[in-house]
């Protein structure tokens, strides 16, 4: 967006073109900078996720390979489900039969209740023997017993159906979160049992940084402290997760484990090296400049400084990067105005027009 505005500014502003090419600038400023030591860390696996079989079945298909990057909810494997589906179908059919049988029993009870009421009425008028009335009572009791039994049979069947449905859901192994597949321990046709580990996944936010440091650097950091890192020309903030007290007997070094404060957007490769800046000693006041102001070259770095509205090139010696700024050890002083955009084609002594200055 800034580049577009810059181009429009040049195209439609003849006054500025006449006064000199427009440039964006930023001032060199003093900042409190922590002194430190540069070390190389390595990307390692942090907490991993394991996926195990929950039922005994053979593997029907495997959908991923080692190294695959999978989003959350991805199907990793599918177990054979034919026997489970057949059992579920049989149970559902039996439940349907028992439900119909229960409905019939309830209708039968209504009829037998009416028969009992009629028998009692006739018996009171001495039109029926006591034996007939007692038989009607027994018929009602038997029907009630059959209803209770059918009700409990259906309840047991519902529990069994839920268990089989759960088994059916367990025939599909899915990733609970996104990440990279580290292990695939199964193949199609293989028979697995509950507890067998099938896959291991490194979550997207599961990559950590491990670094071996000398005792003085180890003693200078604390758990929770933020450390600067650089990987593939991108800067990252990392938080110290753990200080491993065990000392390497051969080198005398100790291990520090760090987490990325924000999950890296670019794919990470385990074992890849990352440059870290571990803080040591007290912070010091140093001059920092915008990284956009630096012009790299074979013979060193240069910047364009605006003095009295005119261009002046200076060589600079750079130190550590701090976010979007970098320490300038030599070449500029606090307050110097540096061009951050529009350096191309500028000549020494040329007048320029300042379009915008960072606040």
C-alpha cells in the first residue's frame, strides 16, 4: 500500500518533482539494548500427539505418510468395519422387533384389564365362578411382567447399540489438531489391538528450540524470558521454557529449551539451525536505525542521510537487530535523518523532498 501511495505521489505531484524526488525517512534514535551472545540453536520436537487403536480390527486404509502436513480433523487411517456394521444392523432390527412387541403387549394389557373388570363385575353378581376371575387376574399380571421384561430388554439393547456405534466411530482415526506426521506404524491389512500406537503427530505449535550454552549464558537467562531469534532472514521472539540443569561432562555446556511466542507461518524443519541472541550483562544505550534504511553492498553497508535537504551517503557498521530496527555502531548519530524508501537513483548532494517520516 505504501509503495502504491509513493507512486501516486510522484505521478500527480509536479511541484514535488520539481523540488526533488520524494523520499520516506526515519530518524536514528537511542534505545536501551541488551548486550548478548550469538548462539546457534536447533529446531526439535516438543510435545507430540500419539494415536492408538481403540478396537481390535484390521487396517483397511492408511491415508498419510511420514512428513505429511495435515490440518485438524484429517483422516489418518480407517479400520475394517464390515463386522461392526453387520452387528449394528442386527441389533437395530432386534430393537425394532422388541419395540413392536412392546406396543402389542401394551394393547394386550388394555384388553385384559377390560376382561378383568368384566369378570369382577359378573363375579359379584354370581354369574361367573371365582376361578374365571382369578385367571383374568393372572392374565393381567403375566402381561405386566412381559411388558417390564420387554422394556428392560430394549433398554439393554439401546446400551449395546450405543457401544457398537462407538466402536464404529473408532474405525476412523482422525487428527485432533493440525501438524506434521512423525511416525506411521501401520500398513493396510495389518491387524491391530487396543493400545497399539498407530501414528505420532507433531502439532503445528509443537516445535521447540534447543540450544547448548556455556555456563555464563545459562546463568544469565530465566524461565519465561524473551529471546530474539532469526531463521531464514525472519526474526522471531522465543520464550525460555526450561533450563536443563544436567551438564555435558565433555563440553561443560547446558541445555536451554525455548518456545516460539507466535507459531511460525513458514514450514519448520526439525534439525534446522536457528540463530539466537542470548542476553548477557546489563543493557546499554545504543543508536538504532530502521532496517529499511540499510543499503547492503559487497564492500559494506551504507545509508542515505539527509543533511539540509540534500543527499549524503555514509558507511555504517551494524550490530544486533531489534525487531524492525538494527544497532548502528558507527556512521550515524541519534537524530540523523535516514531515507527508508526512495534511495534508488539518488546522487550525492541532490535535493530531495521528504514525503513522510515515521513517528
